[in-house]
């Protein structure tokens, strides 16, 4: 994709700069499609999907599809993935719900970006198995267990950030179900109960309020919107935001991180505060490397980058935030306008006149 067609933020990042960031992500992808944090490093399904979404924003649709196909080929029969892979091998076999669900977000984003019917047809059975597992892991509170125990039963603990991500994943799954003509009423019930828990029942989730993701992610994912979203972000702004540097990962540490800052920007876009979002993307540019990649974070008390790594998912968060602000690609609506996702109970998808072909089991 030419730089003129790439999302940009005037005065912050032009199309050429965004293109270099997309290229930095692509440079870490393996020949078999695997998209790890860095070449030869660890790969987890959630972050790999995020990085693939950035490739789609940058017009690298074949690379994004290869990353999704790599994940599809490694899905277990129960719908799960390992929590970590290295060089294609499972290195942390734990079954975590957020990993099982997030391919739905990537697949819907890819459809918006590329309108690749064949890819949606290939991935639909994989998405369905993953979200069916998520629904099986839902607790009586409406929250979803973070992981399965060794005996295969859901752990009693639910994590707020992960559940907000699953709210988004289930809504994307409902949209995909409408697109392919395969309604999933269990998902619609699950996302309704989960949304209620996210909005009204903080006691359903483990207390990890020192982490900024628990602060902004219910807004980013579209579970909390409107005035409630703006109030939520305002309430802890001073705890987490360091003027001119970005957002802390943890409230009680002098450490700002690029991915959290750009995800906060996405939440601000959802809350109808684009100027504040743009300010955050601009503030974290001190983490940019000459090749377009981004350092994870800065311990500002020591003026030291930490950890000393430039993962694909941090670069991806930048690209997604710029796209949401610029509204440059059709996929930007996923983050910029969560209300554009079909509501539970709705199967008509804008732009789709008929169910897609190719819905057989993989």
C-alpha cells in the first residue's frame, strides 16, 4: 500500500512512518506465517492476532491471512490454543479464554479490511470452536473464567481486561455468524450477560485495579460507552497518565508503556474524545525506533527503556490507534465505532446481501 493510502496523523505520524511500522511488524513474521513478538521469540495467540490486524491496516492482507491460517492450523479440538509457542512448539500449554476468543476479532477486522470471503469461510469453523469454548467457560455471574484447570473445569477467577476483550470477541462472533448465515444464540445470550457483569458487577472480577488495562479496556471494547465511558476514563486519569510520556502500565510504578498508551487512545476514541486520543499517540512517540518499531516502555524515573525489546504488538497498537483516529480504512470502525457492530439478536450485516459460501467444517 502506498504511503498516501495509509492512515496518518498530521504532525505526529505521516503515511510513510506508518508504513515503516507495518514493515517492521512484517519483518518479524516467519515464512510459515507465524507472527511472534519478534522473530524467533515467543508467540501468544492474542498478540499475534493484534499484530495481524495491523498488517491488514497496512495493506499486507496476504501476510495477515497467513498469520491467521497459522493459528487455525494449531487450534486444539476443544477450541483452545496454547498460551505460548516458540518455533511452532507449545511452550506454555495453559488454556486461557482470551486466547480462545480473540481470533473472532481478527477475522471480523480482516473482513472489514479486505472483504476476503474465502478467508472468512476458512476461519469461521475455527472462530466457532473458540467462542464455543469461551461460552462453556462462562460463570454464573456472567463473567468468563480466565483459564481451565488441569481437570478441564473453569477456574473460578475472572479477569476484567480479558472479559472486556471477550465481550468484543463475542460481538464480532455474532457479526460473523450473521455474515455466514449461521446464527449462534448461545453467544448472544453470553455476551448480554457478560456486558451486564462488566457494567454493573465489579465484584465478579479479580481486583487488578492497579493495572491500567482494567481501567480503560471496558471502554475500548465497547462494553461501557457514552457519558459512562467518559466518567470512567476521567476518574483514574491522574493515576495512570503521565503528561507528555503516555500511560502507566501499573499505577504504582514509574513505567509508561506504548501499547497501553495507544489502547488508551482507542478507548478515548470510543468515548468521543479524539483530541485526547491524538495527544496520547503523540506522547508515546519517544518509544519509536528508527526502523519504525517501538520499544515496549520507559522507566521514566531512570530514563531507561524496559524491557529492552520492540515487540510486534506494541507497533500494532500504534497502527490501530492511528487508523481509528484517521478513519482511513473500513476496519477502523471496529475500534472507532463499536456501536457499528450488530447488536445481539441482529444477524443483518451492512454490506452483506447473502451468506458467504464455504461454511463447512475445516
